[in-house]
């Protein structure tokens, strides 16, 4: 007899600390990072929306990225902050499933969008004469919609799979937000194989995007190295630099979080790594993009 998943009415998230002072310190740190992300991404959104000189494909995708970053950090951080502030660990079953859905949705969409942005850089540098025709406003809208759509389908697949599993190992989630691998640990041993297939599908899709990004940049660097003027080479390289830094940060933290050996997994390390890929990128992306960008400044 397997207990039904709906018999779990709430989950208990990982508490960062037991001491009240440290809980308040966590609240203050998260609040600072959250406000920085809201301010940075909000400024990018308003700058791109209000300045007609920034109505180009590159900035249109950047606007989408800033929006996804805002949504992504708002899915996990406010609840963690509230729990630290009110000294509680509880999250309802419905809240937890919503958190899983929106996190997978925004996170997956962001990765797809980074792939689209790599294509944008490829066309700009390798096919500059055809840039306007290849990346017209309609094509850009379709590519952005495809990025959001792929994230949505991914989220529906994983949320439906994860929350249809029978949970028979308590309700304590070893993470500061509802994360699929942590919820799978609560499922009955043989029932989680369906979600493993869904994860394999996502990993293969993600790997395909990764290969596309790498191939795009190999072509870009070959084109940049063939440029006759040094100034042109510098300009082309620095146009791509923010995107390379962001993709590297995004992919390396996710790979480390989910493919690190179990021997170095610990209750204190896992949340720290999760902070790296859920909280840090949305806060630092605006900085990375605006540091060397005169138009945005």
C-alpha cells in the first residue's frame, strides 16, 4: 500500500540557521541581493523599453532576459526571506508545486534565451550584411516566444511528473526552496523513474543548446580573428564578452550543483550551491551587461 502524494499537505524547507540573529542576517543578505536584482533588471527593462535607440534585436533579447531574471529570483527568494523573518519552515503543497513550476519555467526559458542570444551574436558578427533581414522584428518575437514556450512545456512536464509521485519519506525538503531532486528523495523508491525520463529529456535538450552555443562561438571567434583592424576585433570581442560570462556562470553553477559527486554533497554545501545558480545570476547579470556598454549606460 503506497500512501498518496496528496496526503502531504505541506513541506518543510531547510532552515538556514537556528539562531535568531543568524536568521535575521540571512534575511538581510537575501533582501539586499533581491533589491539589487530588482533595481538592476528594472533599470534595464525601463532603459530598453523607453529609449528607441535600444530597439534592436540584441536589446530586445536583453529585455526578455531581465524579465526572466526578475521572475526567477522572485520565485524562490521572497519565500525564503519570509521564512527566515517569521522563523518558520513550512510551505504548503500548492505553494511548493507552484514554486517548482515557475522555477523550471523561468529557468528553462532563460537557458533557451541565452541560446537565442548566441545566435544573435553569431549573425551580427558572421553575417553583418544580412543582420536586418535574418533578425527582423517578427523573427525576434518568434524566437523569444519559442524560448518562453520551451520553458513552459518543460515546466508542465516536470511539475506534473514530480507531483504525481507518491511521497512516503516524510515532508522535509533539504533546500531553501522546492527543488525537484529534493522532492524526488521523498518519493517511494521505484516511483521516481518517470521523472528520471523527464530529466533525461531536459538534459539532452539542454546539451543540444550547449552545443549550439559552443558552435556559434567557435564561428564567431574565427570571424573575429580574420578581421583586419584591431579596433574591429576588440569591439566584436567585447560585444560578446557579457554573453560568454553569463552563459559560463549559468552552466557551470548548474553542472556543479547537479553533477557533483555525492561524497562532497552536504546539508550546508547544497543550499550554498543553489544560491549560486538561483540568486547570484539575476543579481549580477545587469552588472555584467552594463559595465562595458555605453548605450545602456
